[in-house]
């Protein structure tokens, strides 16, 4: 209840009447795996994610947590009491409960979960992926860093889909930073128009902010590849402040460097997330200042050659498992020889 009171658009209230409505009217099971047979945090988040998916269906009875709370407050069930403001469908001339059931059984959106990431070839275990996703949920901003070939971009997009709960490219925007990218390109700046004049144009980041504001019940994700290849402090500008998890409210809105009106203020909505990738092996990249680091959770990705990797190579490439399980002898030091411009290890 406290979470719902603090942020009613982001959290679900699970009071007794709401539990009855969710279980009997919406047909969603609420787990009871917590102490004394109550709903645990994992159970709560599972119901929350499932409801956010169903909210996107046009035929679904409710489309937000406040709307669900009101519907539960007015819901009348033969086995439970109901608030005095609840109405009887038979008295109002509306259709009966049986007719409304057709709305609930609308085809659900095909979900995309952590298990789908594993099934598509991730070499990280499910628990590690769950921890990464939880850090993204709480921090709002995440950077995957590691040497080349560790699947940073591949994983970033799939984490975005798992966060959304569905594989929806329309809610995902991928960009790449480079040394010539500026604030005017990424956020907002003046551009030549067809009539020979300059016009104020929103960049991809501000476009995603506006899209997310229009659809508060859906999660939007911006994936920034090679986030340290440009100058992040210069590219983000005042967006660095707005990206903080505790400043994503209208009360924290700021003026942009280029305003459309004197009264215009912009804030980053709570349902917008940022995932960046960082190649730590490239020495030509700019240093990332502490202001940016403080706003992102950092995940280190390393080459993983465990059981999932062996099974995947064995299945996809047909390499014998005995070869994949070969261990390097202790104290073995291969010599390096150059072959066609590439150094290779030889016995």
C-alpha cells in the first residue's frame, strides 16, 4: 500500500479487495511464497510485470494501477464485501458479468523473459541475468562494459526486451556515440529547413522522452553503443541531471539549452531506461567522468567458457565435447607466432 501511495502509476496495491479483483476478475494468480503464506517480493514483482503487459491490450478491463485500484474498490463479488459506492450491473442496465469475461480472455501479448535470453544463447546463468535486470530497474541507467566479443550489444537489446516483458522494437531506440556527436544531435539543436531557415529539431533522446511520457504504462529503452567513444558530458548536457533515478518527476524539470518557449521545462519520465555499452579495450576512447559514472550501474562482462558455452558450440558448430572440455596443463606457456598478421599460440 505504501508503494502505491508513493508512486501509484508504478506500483500495485495488494489490499484484500484488490487481490480478489485480480484473482477472480482478471484471472491472475497471486503467489503466496512469503512468510506466513503471504505474497513475497518475488511474487509481487511477478504480478506487477504481468499486469503491465496486459495493460497494453485495448480490450483489457483496466490499463493502469490507479484504474485497477478503483475497479477493485467498485468490484462486487458474491464471496466478498464491497464498498458502498459499487454499482450492480443489473441495476444500471449494463451487461452482466458473463459478457465482460470476453474482455479478460483477449489474446495476451507474447512475453519475453529472462529464460528467453538464456534460450537464445546467453552464456550467463539465469541468476546473474536476473541481478543485472534488477539493477537496471532500480538504477534506471546501466552500462555493460568489457573487452570486444563479450556480447555487450547483443545482451543490451535483450535486457531491454526482458525489461519491457515483450520483444517490441517500437519501444527501443539504439544509437551510437562517436567523437563528432554533439548535444545538438542527441538532445535538441537547430537544423536547416527546406525554406533556407533554421528550425529547432529534437534529437533521438528527447524524442524517446516524449514518447515515454505519452505512454506511462509502458517501459521505453534507449541503447547507446560505445557510450564513451564520444564526450558523454557534452552530449547529454542537462540530461545528466534529469537521468538520475530520484529526479524523474515534473518537480525536477529543467530548462533546455534550446527552448521552444520561455516556460518550457523538461523532465525524464520514470518509464524511460538507458543501457550503454563500453569497450574497455579501446585506448582511444575518452575518459568517463564521475558525474556520468554516478548515474549508471556498471556490469563487467568477461569471456565465459563454461558449460553453457560448451553446449552451445557443440550444438551449433558440431565440435566434439571431448575437445571442448580439454584443460590447459598447469604451467603451460605457449609461444606466440605471427601468421597472416595475427599472433597465434603454438605448442
